C-alpha cells in the first residue's frame, strides 16, 4: 500500500497569525496540495495537538492547543481535502520527537 504523510500543516506553523509561525512556510502549500491531489493511496496528516500544560512548552512556545484554530489544518490544505476523492487520515501528537 502506498501512503503520503503530510506533517504539521497547521495554522500555528503556516499562517502568519500562528503562534509558532515559520516564515515563508506557506510557500510549500501548492507543492503539498499537488502531491495530495496526485496521491492514489492513503494520505495521512500527522499534526501537533497539545494540552495546555504539555511538557513540550518547557522548550517551545505554546502552540497547537487541542481544539483551537492554531491546531487546525491550514486553510489551503483543508480546501484541497474537500476536493479529495481518496482516503485520508488525520493523526494528532502531543510530544515532539526528532
């Protein structure tokens, strides 16, 4: 089975109003959308989704709090999903690991 994994395409990282905005991150949205559209297998979204008191905030600014706008998929990606006919899965993670 073929799968595409899309990581952390959430408002807090991609949108200029996000709490942990990455400068110019929005430039990759068309590239990501093209690959979502062309993928004929499973598309999996792996996203940060924290609780307010997560230990990660000892090392990083507060971001991607569960249930907030910042933790939602970025708008440009959401619009692509509305057009997607294949299968997709969204997974949420509370802890950073590299």
